[in-house]
């Protein structure tokens, strides 16, 4: 089963809606604040009820709608432990499983590197990789306790050990691409397929990317599930 | 199984990629000329081989990549009979079935109204409705042998007779929406849910929409699968 892939053109963020035919339970991964109505309406049109909202990490480029959506629907919010999302209903750890619908489960894999707390989520033959593994690339590792060394380990030992036909659904794409597979990324990923650990670390150290404009605002907001701090 | 939904921002066209896990066969519905490389790369990343390219109708707002994709991959092109797509490998009629992968089939439903030849395609519990049924709306009926009377019949008697939980995947959306269900559209569709036939026809007659800029160019090109006429 593929998720429904939703897109935010401002931050090039993918939000994922997971559900199975005949089951009302749905999960949203990484919803974006300005699309909270879009996402509620999408749930309504598909006859779905939101059970959980999952964050792959504390985002630095957009604000989540997790708190708002959970407040409206009664869904449970879940965030990686170690990301400092205090008000989340569930603090997720490596190896946790989230059960939903009838027999569906999401397996939590700790994949630090983009941030220290970053998680990936496996559902059936899909993996939602956040900013850890992108299509033909990876997330930056130069802020929020990022670590190129940790990211290399996360991708090459945790994600690349998933079956080759596992579909990869990243949190972002900036070039109009939608999905990939573990098998394709193992062979072709421009940063991680053929690089030694040291070469990868040197590459990431050399990027000198500009500081995200929304860094402080977004991180502070997302650690409160996107809700005002006086709420 | 959900299709992968791909988007063209110029014409707000959805292209759909249909496949099932573990099976290499894939189908594209309504691919857009300028995205032919994107779509081939997407097939490659997912380890898929293109078996068929289907057109829901002869589009007036964009040019198809069907001919190019089929030429490169060896896939078969399929278009509705009555749309004047002479070079298509298959001319589709109401009730036809297209078999692909292992036991998968697409059922062809003739749903005239946007154009006289328009088809909808049913795959499992999904229906690809082209410009016949849009989310909370419908396609225009004022050119290319369009008919509001025929569209009303197509939607209310053919599409609305599908099971309520059938997911609706339209050829366009202009408001950031992705998918719907037959059940939702039967109750809520602003043009078709509560309208009598006569009210609907009067509404469509009153729209006075501007003529599509690409009408002649696109229709002529699409009747040749998007290939140059001297090819």
C-alpha cells in the first residue's frame, strides 16, 4: 500500500497520509502548519479518522500542525524521544511499534545524523526517512546536533539493511521527485552509495550551507507541536 | 493500493503511476510531455517497467508524453475509441479490461461529457476519472463534443454507482486537493451531488469559460500521442 503523498510548495515538504482500504484509522507524518485545513478535508473526503500524528524530527524549515490537528481530532501526537517535544503524547524510541487500523503497525528506527533524535518509520514495505535519507541525497548535518558520522551509520547500517524493494518516502524533495527504493539508493545515491565514511564526512563538512531562515522560530514552535507557547 | 500521484504545476494535471509491490509491471495514466524524463526516472527508482500508457481523453490543456514514453520503453499506448487517437496501440471501449502485472486489471468505463470519448478507469478500489469527475466539481463541457447532459448521466449513473469507498483520482485539481471518494462526491460535490439534470445543464451553460490557450495545438498533438506529425 502506498501512502498519499501531500506537498508544501513553500518548504518542499512531503506530508504522508497512511491508511488501508476499509479501515477508518489514518496516520499523518510530518504535517505542515499552513495546510492543517487541507489535511483535515483530505481525511474527510477519504472517510478517515486521524489516529496518530508522527514527526520524523524537529523541523528547522517549517512549523508542524501536529498540535492543532491532534487538538481538533483527538489523535495522539508522537515524536522521537531526544527531540525535546515535551507535550507529545508519545515519546518514541528505537524499536517501538505503533499499532493502528486492523493489524497495521509502524516500526520506529532511530536514524540520527540530520538531528540527534531523527527517526525513520517503517510501514509494510515503505520507509519514511524524514531528512535522513533523501532521494539521491541526504539531509544536512550541520546544526541541531547533526552528525555526518551518525548519518552515515544510520543510512548504511539501518536503512540500507531494509529489503531492496522497500519504497523510500523522504520528508523533502526539491527537484520534483516523489519516491525511491532502498535498492536504488544503495546503488545510486550520490552521497552515500559509493562513499567511504571519511569521504562522506569530508563532503558534508565542505557544504557550508546557509543557515535556515526559520531555524529558531521553527525549532521552538515544533518542540511545542506547533502550538503557541502560552496555549 | 494507492497509485503514485504526480503533478504538473503548469497545467495542474495529475499523472498516475499504478503498480503493485513485488511486480515490475506499471501503468501511467495521463503523462505530461514536459515530464517524460521525470516519469522514466521515477519508474527506474521504483524498479518498474512500463507496460501501458493510458489516456483518459484527448487533453486540451497539455500535451501527452504517451508516444515518447512508449517509443522508449516498448509499452503499449491505449486511448479511448472515439477520441481520434489513430496511432494508439489499443482503442478502448466501454467494458474493456486491461490486464497487467500478476492478476491486476483495469476496467474501462465510457464516461462522456467533458469530451465525447472520455473514459474512466477502475483499478481495484480506485477510479481515475479524468476531467469527468473532479474533486467537488467536474470538467467543462463546452468544447470537443462536450455535453453537460452526457456528463450528468456519466457521473450520476456510472461513477456514482461504484462503491462509496472507491477512491476518486481526478486528472486535475487547482486547489491543492489530492483525492476523494465516490461516497463523498455523491453527498458533497458542488455541481453534481444535489443538482437535477436540468439545473446542472443550466449551470454548465452559464459558465462562459475562456477558450483554452493550447486547444488546437494540444488536441492535434494529443491525437498523435504527443509525437511530431512527421514522425
